[in-house]
């Protein structure tokens, strides 16, 4: 029996990536029983994307850290103890789909050392860069990796070569146990037509969640710079959720939906289809140890991006070719938008098309599964 465990995600969070990893595991081990433990609504959303007969879904209590930080940690301890105590069938492999410091500690403490463990690491390791206090997540990342560091039968899986390179600058002794693969993603197929009211109008926008950490408010700075340049044919949309209370009174930026609640998968995909270009304002030093699901959405929908350059995007562009424009600052982004609005850069934009196909293949389930096999991730 293989156990796949999602310790934190609820509802639609991490559904695409967890679905893909479950499909990869099920395809790789068709004769083994795979049991997925996760929060009930998350589990039901993942189930829609997993068609394998050998996957069994079981819900488990999840307490989100945002609701009760201490309660979440204690609940995680109970969950790991429960999984480690399963005796009806032998656990041949434990896959932790979303590894945080405290569940890494609990898994290493309570799961028998003869059971191989694959820790899938997401963006929380970005906290290694920040000033840390004992009550903050980042404080415990190094101790979590260091705890029982000589334990055999464990691997750390990160979602990009650039992430692995940056992580090893902080924790070098996990080099031989750390494997990088592309961020697997569900390939959405659009069946509708994109409607444009004005052939001269260009729609640009942001997708996903909007926050100060992602510098989402820079869209208003960009809007102002473009307006000052005399450009009038740009429409701005936000496809996702955030807070509209701080919108400038004179902005034309608008949400798809009410902006407060997370969009359904269908509404989210339809919203992306309304865009001609996707904007990212992440700081240059961001996404050093984080993969981007929003970039995968842009790739799936064949939407060129206009973004501030960072390590992760640079790595992806080096792997598959340019998927848009990487800019040094907001002024270069504004200049790029203005040139596009006046009919410029069309040859360059057309050159992106074959790269999107390469990117879809690069992030595909088949390619990720191939790399996992080549790098001996499974340990069984």
C-alpha cells in the first residue's frame, strides 16, 4: 500500500498539483493500492481529476494554520501518528504532498524508518530568506531538515531546478536526497470562444490571488504610467480573489466575479480566456524557492506574460524558450505594454507560440513521471 497524505490544503487549494501527483503514482504503480488522505472538500475536488481504479480516498481532519496555529500543529501530530499506526496493510511508501517543518518533524519521529518517505516541498521554504523568530515558520525549516538527517529512505522533491539550486545554498547536506522536477499541472482544454467587443482593445490582467506580497497593487502604477503615455486601448482585469477596498477611485481595473470569493474552476478558466496578456509584478528576489501555478495557468491557456524577471521565470524560459517578456522594472513593463498597444512586437509575440507547446510538454504528467523514474525518486 502507498499512502499519499495532504496535510493542509482545503477545497480547491493545490488541487491541480495534487491530482497530477496522484495520477503519476497510480500510473507508476498500477498493481498497488494507493490511499489518499486529505480534507473532505479537497479530497472530493481531487477525486474529479483522478480516474485510476487503484486510488482510495479517505478524509481526515485538517485545521488550517490561519484558523488556529497551535491547534493545526497538534492536529498534524495526531494525523501523522494515525497514519504511522496503520497495521491492516503494510505501508510501502509514504508521500507527503505538502511538506511543512512540523509535519516533516512528526513524520520523521513517528513513521517507522524502514518506510520510505517522499516529502514534496512547496513555497514555504522561501521563508529561509527572511528574518526569523521562534514563532515563525521559517525558524523551523532548517531544524526540520536536520532532524534525523541520517535517516535513510527519504527524498525531498522540489518543483524546479532553480529552486533546488537556491535551497542548497541554505541547506547543502540534503544535496544527494533532493530531486527537482517541473511543477506538474492539469492540462485544461478550452472549448469556448473568446469574445472581444473591440478588435483594437487589448485585455491584460493578473490571475490567482492578489496580495501585497505579490505586489499586486503595482497594476495601478502600471495603469497610471500607460495612461500618461496616451494609450487608451488597454483593459485591465483581475481573475481571482483579493481585496478591492484599496482600489484608487479613478482606476479602470476590475475583478472577474466579486473579488472576495475564490472563483470556481470554470469561471477562473473562462476569465483567463478573456485575457490577451498576463501580468506578474512579483519582486525580483521572489520565487527563488517557489514554483508558480499561475504561470502554469498562463501556459495551459497559451497567454504570453509580461513580468518582472526572477529566478524561477528565467529558469522556465531557459528550458522551453520565451513565453512573453521578462522586464527589469515597472518602467520596462509599461514600455512593453505601450509598444504592444501600438501594434509593435508582433513578430516576437508570434515566436512564442511553439514555446508554449514545449512548455505544456515540459510540465506534463508524462514528463514529470519520466524524470521521477530517471532520478530514482520512488525508493521501492
